């Protein structure tokens, strides 16, 4: 099966013949370098390299070997589980004759109880049978704990400082830029802030999982980053997909063999929401090298949507706030590119599951400013809504992640090591290793005094 590339095959990167440059301290013209360029005409070779570019099966094996025997066990369904990441040699799966039917076909003739996923389908999807108590907890999850958890006195001090800056800072309205909708911007961002907590997952959901670990989640996210980049999807598609994965795992106990099915199903749903030309379900089957069938992905889509009560569009990625914060430095290309890399790094770190997207965007921008020698002035406080003191713990967590052993082998580092991204990952990792010992331990900074 051949995957179809929606990009024009004749397009070539605009920076192909330019002199190779990297990030450096100082400002640069925003028109000097394109941030998004097509990678090439063919999808089939790219998709093949997704599965073969890393050895995730070995990574999962190492993570599972270190998994302690004290975790509770669950009864596994009798069906044979698929690998978390497909191996290089997978036999072609023949589609069932009914798999070519459109998912909408025949729904008018079915009753509502036939459309909804029954318990047996859920067990086939998650791969682990749940008790009635677990199912009841999954139906009504508790409210997630939002980081940082600060005392009343400190919260009042932050609010007072922010209010003072808002009263004194003069915001220049983009009168001639209608896309900024300045007359509605304040109401829009207030509404987005109200939606943030509704779309956040449980930060400690791995406690209820019996077979998967945080290391396995990182392997899955790394694979989704490859799929997203090689198929030229929009940035918001990636963030929505990973948010779907985390919220689904917050409500369902999933077996190791079905973890990748949850990931590819989440990307399938997110692409429908964000992409103009979303990849077909057959292309997603090809992404997994026939590790899952078309029928399994379509059934998984129905189960995921019903579990999340179809609340998908509520989530707003950090990019929405990053565009607003970038106004503080007149959309500097170096700061913007570096902050994009830093915010994507947070996807691999489960500690940031407690952090709101607005705060993730502010941490990414603050960390980029620190690395490039800039400061966090009143303009950044005004547009982000966070003071420097509020962002320092998150900055430390991010620097620790970058300086970790073997992090440069993650696909997000390979992606941003390209010159069209100003080699942002090379610069950031090198800076983090030089300054990680100069900062106080992040865990102590997170404790409220």
C-alpha cells in the first residue's frame, strides 16, 4: 500500500542552499529563515523509517525489566497482544471483507445500544479486564492536582504584582492586523483559561496501570512525534493527540499490547479535528506496519470518544498562548523557534502533566529567553500572566530533562537539530549541560514553604 503525500512534490526547502546557521545570542530578522518546509515527496519511505529509526521494542523491554514485582496484576484478555511498536518484519494482514465499508454505513438501521461500545469491545480495546470498582472510578475521575500548589499568601502576592503591571503597562493594539481580533482577544483568552482544567489528565494515572510505565509512555510519545513530523501534520494535532492519550489512560487500564493502538487512535482523532486533509485510516494502518487492522482502529476511535465523552475540542495547546507571548519581543524568530522545541520536550516528561498549557507556554518562552541571554521584563509578564518567580521551578525541571543521560537520542532532538529549526536542540542541550549544576534542585523548589 502506498501512502499519499498531500504536499506538492515539486516544492523544495527554501533554505537548502543557504549558509548553515545556528542559534546565537541576539536578535535576527524573522524573514531570514522558514520554520516549516516540506520534507520530501514520498510518504512510504518516511513511514518505513518511523518504525526502523529507533529500537523502541528494546526500550520497552528494558523499562519492563526494571518494573517492580510489587505492582498489582490484572487478568489479561485471551487475545494475543500486539507489540507496543511494530517490529521490522510483520506479515501483511488481510483486511476483512467488511473492513472496506464506510464507518457511517448502516448506522441508520441500528439501535443506539448497538452503536455504543459494549463491555466486551472495551476489554478488547484496553486489553485488561476491569473490576466494577475500577470501572466506577473511571466513570467519574477526581479533579487533577494543578501545579504549582502555592499558599494563599504567595498567590495574593503574585496576583498583586501582576495587577500592578497590567495597570501600568501600555498594550499597543494591532489596529491594522485583523487576524489578531484585538477587540475580542481578552474574552477569548479568558474562555481558554476556563477550559484548561477541564481538559487536563490525572498526573498520577500510572498508579492504576498494571502493565505500562512512564518510560513506556515516553517511548509512545517519541513514536507519535515521528509519525506527526513525517506526515507533515499541524502542531496542534500532536498536542491534541497526546492529551487524548493521557486522558484516556486516566480513565482506563490499558495493557502493554494495546498501548500503541491507543496512540495511533488518538492521532487519528486529532487529525480529523485539525487537519484540512487528514490521513485516512488505511494510512494509519500503514504507520503501524499492519500492527493493527482498520477495524481495530475504527473500533478504538469509538471507544476513546465515548470514554472521553466526545470532549476533544476543549483542549488548547500551548502554541495558542505562545503566539500571544511572542508579541512581547516582536515575534523574535530565535526565541520563538527555541521555545517551540522546549515546549515539545515537556510532552516527554510526565511531571508536566500537572502544568496548564498556558504555564507550559510561559515556561518554554522563559527558558528560551534565559538561554539566549534575555530577561523576563514587564512585557512578558503582561502577555503571559506569570512572573519570573512563578516560572523558575518549571525552568529547572526543563533544564534537568535536557541534561539527562541519553536525552539527545530522542526524536525531538533529531527533529530540531535540522538547520531549518536553527539547530535549536543542539544549542539547548549544550546549554543545559553547562548550567544544570548552577540551579537549585527542582523538587525542593516545588515544595510550598
